[in-house]
C-alpha cells in the first residue's frame, strides 16, 4: 500500500517535470508547477532511497543460502545495517505522507486576553506577549501589533498582533487555549500566591481569496480613538469597529492614526477569525473521529501552568514540565512545541492508516 502511494507520487513528479519543459514560456503556470514539484522533492528523494534499500535487502537475503560461508556472513552483516535503515525510511515516508495542515506555512494572528485575576492577569498577558516576541525573534519573524488595550500599569486587557514569517502558524498553533499563572503579584502586600488566567487565540492569516466577505455582511462604525481611562486622544474619527452581521463577530482597531489603516487591520483580523471557523468545519467533516485536536486546542481548555514559586512550567496536554521558568519566559518554548508537534503528527498518521 505504501509503495503504491509512493509510485503515484513519483509518476506525478515525472509528469510535472515534463509539463515544466513544455510550458517554459508560461511563467505563471511554470511557477505553480515548480511549487508543486518543490513540495514533492523530499518524498521522491526518500522514495528512491527506500526502493534502493529494499532492493539491497532482497539481494542480501538471497545470499543467506549461499554455499560460501564468507558470503553468508557478509550478507548477514549487510542485513543488520540495511533493515534498520529501511525501517527508518519507511517511518519518515509515512510521516511525509500524513496530510498537512494547509495553514502551517502562513503568518499568524495571535490574540492574548486577560482572564480571571484582575490586574495580575493583565500583567501576565504582557509577559506572554513578551515571551512570544522573544520566540519570534529567535526564528527571525517580524511582530506587528494590530490592536492593544492597556491596563495602565504595564499590562494588557487585550493585545492582538501578527507574526510574519514562513511557518509561523505551524509553531504558534499549539499556544491556543488557557494559560494559568501561579505567583505572588507585585500588587500583593501580604505575599499570598494568586492564580490568574490568560486566554490565547491563534489564527492563520487569511487572504481575500480565502474568505469572500460581501459588504452587505458588514456594519462599520467609526469613532474617536481613546487612550487609557477613556480620554479622547485625537479629535478625528479614526477608530473603526466592524461587525460581521451573519456571525455577530466584532473587531475594533484604533491604534493607527488613519481610519483606512485601522479598517485594513480590522478586516485582516475578521478574515482570520472567519477562516478559522471554516477550517474547523472542514477538519470536523474530514475527521469526525479526531477529538483531541492537540494542534489547535480548545480556547476554554487549560493547556499550561506557569508556577513561579517552584520555577516550573507544565504543559497539561503532553504532561511535560520545564523546571527553568525564566528560560521559558524568554521564549524557549521548543521543549513543549517540539513534543506537541510529534504528538500531532502521530495522531495524524494513525488517522490516515
């Protein structure tokens, strides 16, 4: 079954190579074909190596019955090397054949909101934003703040930002859910440990071609931008609030100085939210069996706890802990993200078999 699937991919790869040569003057078609070919190259290369390894195993096995004792010993030595190689290649190929999330290569829009815990929740929302900013820096991704609502003491009631970089969604998608913090707030005089929560939503950036939104589905209100405490900071009506009437989703942006820029930002957030809804529907239809959704996480689900007194961060989905909380807060998240990626791939592989 595996070799049949691989043969079909190899055939398509050969066909694409021929089509590129035949359409060399059609730049757009060549670009599309080249992208498809590029996406298949790793699978084809490993397939050819896998076939060659299987052939070598077959040849070595025929020599096990040789009358020449030296040949039998050499054949056995070869098999001891070749069989693990074939097994490893088979695992890699199965992983490559697992259906990928089409959103993985996209930019990502993240929404961090203070939950229970008052000012302390707002301060931890700011800590999480800093943590994600550090993680983005390591990957040389760009951060762009789309909207923010500050608490006035260095925290955020809400902050929405975009991470621009190839593959950003594939990493950040595991951060969606409730993040719980246990620590002594700076505002706490008695030294008692408080528990607060922050919710994180992760959305893949959507293009206009992905989501068509008729103007008739929108209600757009403009108003004066307001600073902390509700004070109007400018006289012009630059803030924009967009309501998507069919879903009643509301998005507001006021950070930019022009109404047009605020509208563009609000539309990008709205498209991402609608795209997420459509993707969730598509995935539910494709896989009614898959309920864990480790890759996306339910927004009401507590996914991680940050315990400051014990310097411990625990991810509850995979039961993995780091005892170096300062390092995690500096953006060293791969201890969790790598394990979550492996678990997600294992689930997808089991589902595809």
